[in-house]
């Protein structure tokens, strides 16, 4: 079997060193064209773990601390930073026997959804090099979509795993907030940050999550061990499971004349029918459109506010590149002026403005209120429904030349609903669901907190129904 | 005339094994940057883990301040850039601190006064900076050490009250072993707000803040010179500017630092990495049970129950160990006043002279009680008692054996003395005759003879009485 198409299960029993060599060769081979990696590791280094991940090559997003290995967060301010400790997720993977192949490119400091703002250059979509793979976990998505590694680790604050997974035709899973420790993840917005994985099958996502989850005494927001094995419950019966989708976002009447969106929605509704045939019950529900329109501004207000504080440690004083100046203020200012790109500075300015005493009530506290309103609404729906099913995106991945900041209505709604999963800490997974113009389509499933097992279980049958498990960019699966 | 209105913010480092949000060791080290964890240096990806011991000690203090304790504790971030703050923010408590609306009773000039506590909250200390010619060095050892900030209402009206409050507060920390509260090590520091108002006014004047004053003497001096400065401005028809001033302890003056317009907006917001912490009611009850009787209460008890003077009572409660020594001495059976006298007039002086603590004292409360009882019974004189006490401390022997070994115990027994007196009369058959002939000083000679025979152990007054009786018989 071709290495690039192998899932984790296919790789078990294979020689770990040979697998690493395959991964390493491919990583180098694709690097110039797609730019998935900040660092490619050329030395095979495996701890003899006794798990299903023993000997499996994987990639880590470059905002996850790896002791002794450069970790840049794709930012100039950390371009030479080598951590002194291991992130918990990396430690767990190391102990499981998984073999690190490289550290992947992200949007600078995980802020952004384009994969174009890393300090080492843009990441390209393996299905179409003129298009974005999305971000911020751009390199982790590309590495799995290209078949370099069967799984990779990313972080997700708004949709940073699930959106690039969707654009890349692979599975992206963001578990319940606190299921996977954030210790060692360079923070973007702590209350929304999640660690999760990219794979080419739902079952692989369960296998990886089984390894990386668990209580961590270094992370006060981490959940107590649930004692479950997600892989073992993945095939449970889903008959009668109830799902909803949001009418105000998926209604075709909203997108008259926009053929691409309409085609995406056609595929979505076709898939819903297929799911009904295998036993799911699916209904549209209505959510106040004003509330939905507030998703993106709310997300921006909270993330910018938290980010401006979280990244205040990047001063070049106790680590990083020391700035120049006559006094300490000037040195800090110089390091930060040179170290961050304009986009990042813009977010910091926004965040500071939002947190200012005179703006807190109107901007920051209102954003928190809206966050709660949305989460309350979804939780109410989750009393009746087992999950929310939505298209992962409404438009195909943007082309590099025509990406814009325009805030049109469809941009606000179809492209920005995934942050609901972060607002509520809900487990949420994107699965490839079809093709349009030779580019993968994707469906997203979001479930109740701490029911990651059920989400994976339902996603497993969806994947089976859609039939796009294990697709690799450029392969003959291109439909 | 003007009345001073003073508010204090007292920062005190709590005594814990590790830091407030990391596993870094919380201990003083003269070697810079040795008590550190990656969390203290704010490396990317670190997360705070709240120290339960720090919370416990903070809650204990909050309860001792009679504060309201919330059901749930929350933490917030205070954001500002400064090289002593590696995260770029300090984790503190704004919304639900460990305590609000409390009070502390103090004694000032023989009067009692209630100092109102606005709140007390748990936060983390910063790194320490040493400035040299054209460079500065950072020592992160102190960074992240648990700090309890206690904020009073503006209810203090003199430097004397301020210092009395600070001393009481420090004593409370020491009594509860929640801090060593040593000013010389920066473990207790104080921000002082001073404003003036006309005696009959109801509105507070403009306040001036002085930050980070590290000794009680300097607090006193800073308040006094600020009152003087502001009084002069107001007398001359001027107005006070709201500002932060720096107190210089070399020339004992305050200097402008920052105007109100330049005040930093700390952009407080909830710390997302520490979920709200529910306080278990049983746990809180157990913490409350651990609070010892505090100095103010003990002082009241000593005056009321034992009839001690405020002066002596205050001296006894200054240190918990001394108060406990005193109480144990009473438990062993000593009269409270006697015990107080011996401790305040003899033992405390000795401790001072030798620069040791009462814990290191050889003499136990039981031994002291025995000594007191020997004096009370008259088996030794109080002068001898003191000598025995010092010998006991010097030789590390209990007083009883010293008295025995040196044959010091007085003969107070009438029969025994009588026998010796008769012996002396037998040896000096002419004594009575001479006495009756008017040579009354022969009595002293006879007493001297008895003392000689008993090596000074015979009770002198009994001996004297018996000799006179015998002469006049």
C-alpha cells in the first residue's frame, strides 16, 4: 500500500524507522511547493511506547512547545526561540511512541485563517496551489492532506483546525474544552484555545484523541479523566440520533445568484438525505439572526482582548530577541515593533481598546454576554438534539490573489459559525463530504460538551456514508 | 484645622512551599534566579496553577480580619509592561477576592479603635530589580511569590494609628504563621493614601498616594511629611493635586511621581486560565478552627481575667510564643501576676540581651512555675530566685536541682530553726544577759550565728523573731 494513503491502523506493525524515512522524504519533497513546515526533523527519535501510535510519524503545529526544538509560532519575535519544557500534548505523544517529523507553519501566533501570515511564507492548498489551505493550523492541515503524515496536531481558537481540515479534504477534530491539556500551547485566546488533531479518518481521530486527552495538573482548565476509549465506542448504533442545522445560515434563499454557495448547500442537503437514510433524524432550527450576525464581532472582541494580554510576555527581556533602546521601555517597544507583523499589531491595538476602562462595558462585557447567549441557546437545543450539523464553509478556499477583508453577509454567517464550538467548548469535527470543482467539501458536526465519544461515533457513520475517508490531495480519489 | 484621612494598602508575602501559581520554590535565596520554574519566567505556553496552601493562608487571614468570604473565588489579570513582570500581567483578584468588609481592632494610646478593611486579596509578587549605572539586573526569585494585599477604608487619622494598625497586622500574620512579615526582607510593604479635610467637612479631600514604603518608621515619616506639605498648601489657599508621590527615606521628603492623568489603565479582565474556585464550607470551617486567639483578644483577656496592666499585657502578647509561654506557666499552677512579673521583668530582658527567642529558652513554663512556687513558699528569697533563674539558664539545669545542689532552699520550718536557735543560745550562754542589759545589737550577732550554721538558708525574719522571743522570755 502506498505510504501516503495509509491511515494509522494501516501503519501499525510497519517498521517505524522506514515510516519515518518516508515521512521525512515527503516532507522535504513537498516543502518548497507547499511550505508545510518551519522545521523538518531529520533524525529518527522514538520512545518505545506500547500504544497504537508507536512508530507513527506525525507533525506538530509550531506553537506547541518542544524542549530543545525550535518553536517559533511562525512569528519573527520567536524566530530563534527554543523551549525549555515540553507541552503536555507533545509529552503524551512522545510517551505513546509516536515519532515527530516536523513543526508546521501557522498564521503568526495562530491569529488568522489564511495560512499566509507565517514568518517563513505562505502555505498552499495541496488540492490547488493557487488557493489557501486556511489557517491558522495551515501546515498541519497541508502535511496530512499531502500524505506526509497520517496525523498532525493543531490548535483551534475559532476554527483553526476545522476550517483548514475542510479546505484540505481531511478530518479535523477539536475536542471538548479542557479534554486535551493546553500546557505548552502558545496561547492565542485562552478561553477559546483548544488542542486537537488532523487525520484522514474519523477512527484515526479517535485513536489520536485517546492518547492526547486526560487531566493535566499543569492546566487548571483541564477536565478530569473520563476513563473512556473513544475508538472502542465508535461503531455504536446511531439510529434515532437527532441533529439540527441553523436555518438562518443554511437557507438557500439567502444566496440567490451565488452559484458556488448554492452548490455547496446542494451537496450539504444531499448529504443530509443520505444521513437520514441511515437513521439520523435531522431538522432545521431557527436562531435569532442578530445573534448569529454577532458571532464574528464577538469572536474578534474576545480574542483580541485575550491575545493582547497573552502576548505581553513577548518583550525580548527574559527570552526572545532583545530590542535596542536607551531604556527598558524603548527596548521592549523595539522588540515588539520589529517582531510582530502589522496584522498582529492591529489585533493588539483592538484588544487594548476593547479592554480600556471606558470601553470594557460596551465592547468586552457585551461580547461576553453574547457569548453566553449563544452558548445558552445551543445548550438548550442540545437538550433535544444530539448534535448540530452544518457545512464547514460556504465558499471554496479563497485564491491568494483575491482574498479580501470584506464583511458581506454570507461571509459573516456561512464562514464564521464554527466559532460556536469554541464559545461553548463543544466537541466539533469536520469531515470531507464531497467535491466541487475538484476541491473538497466538508461537513461539520458539533456535539455536547464531554460527549466527544458520541460526536466521533456519529462522525464515523457520516464519513462512511459520504465515502471520502483517506483521500489524499493529488491522488486518484479526485472526483 | 485640618483632619488627616489615611488609607493603607498593605502587601504581605505569604509563607508557602511553592509560589502562588507555579511549582517554583517560595523561599528567600541570596543567589539570584535560583528559585524558578518556566512559569515564573513566563515562557510561551505556561499556565498558572493556583497554590492551595496560598489560598488557605489567605482565607485564614480574611477570616481573622472578620471579612465576608465569597462562595466562589475568582482571579483577574492586571495588565502592564514592566521588566519585573515577565508575563506582562499580574494575576490578582478584583471581582471576588478572599475577603471584603472586615475590620481589625487596634490599641492606640490606651484607646481602642476599629480599622475597617475594604478588602483583602490574593495575588503574586513581581521580580526584584537592581539598578546600576547604565544597566539593571533582574532577580526572578521573588516573582510569583504569593502576596496578600489588604486594603483599609480611609478611616485612619494619624501616623500613630497607621503604625499601630501595621503592627497589629504584622502580629496577626506572625500569630497565624501565614507570613514572616519581615520589612527588612521586603515581605511586608505598604502603599499609603493621605488626604486632608476640614474638621467639620463631610467630603473627603484630594488624595495623594505614596507607593511601596517598606518600613513602619518610613510609613510614619511619609504620613507626617505629607500632612505637613498638604497643610501648608491648603493654608496658603492652594489646592492639592491628585497624584502619586515617591517617599525618599534619605531626606525624608515626598516627591511627585505621576499625575492622575498619567494613571495607568490596567485593563483588568477575568483570568481565563483559572476557573472560578468553589470554597468548600467544611474546609473553610476547618481553617477557621485553626485560627489561634489573636493578640488583641489575648490582651483584653489578660487585663480582664488576670488583672494585668495594659502595659504588661501588651508586652506578653507581642509574640505568640511568649503569650503561649505565659499561658502555659499559668496552667502549670503559677499565679498570673507573678508569672507576668517574672516573664516581663526578667525573662524578656534576658531574651533581648541574648538575642534568642523564647523557643530557645532552656527554662520551661513548668520550671518557671516551680521557681515561682519556691519563692512564694519562702523556701528561697526572690533575690535568690533571680540568681537561680540565671544559673539555671547558664548551666541548663532545672532550678530545683540548682537550689538543692547549692543548698539554697531556705529553712522556713519553725521547729528546725528553733533547734538551731537553741543551739546558738547554748553556745553563747551570756547573750541573754547582755541583751537584757541593753545591748540589743547582740540579736544581730545571734542571727548571724544561725545563718552561719545554716549557710544562710534560715528564713531571716523567722530567725530574728525567734531570737527576740527567746531573749525576752
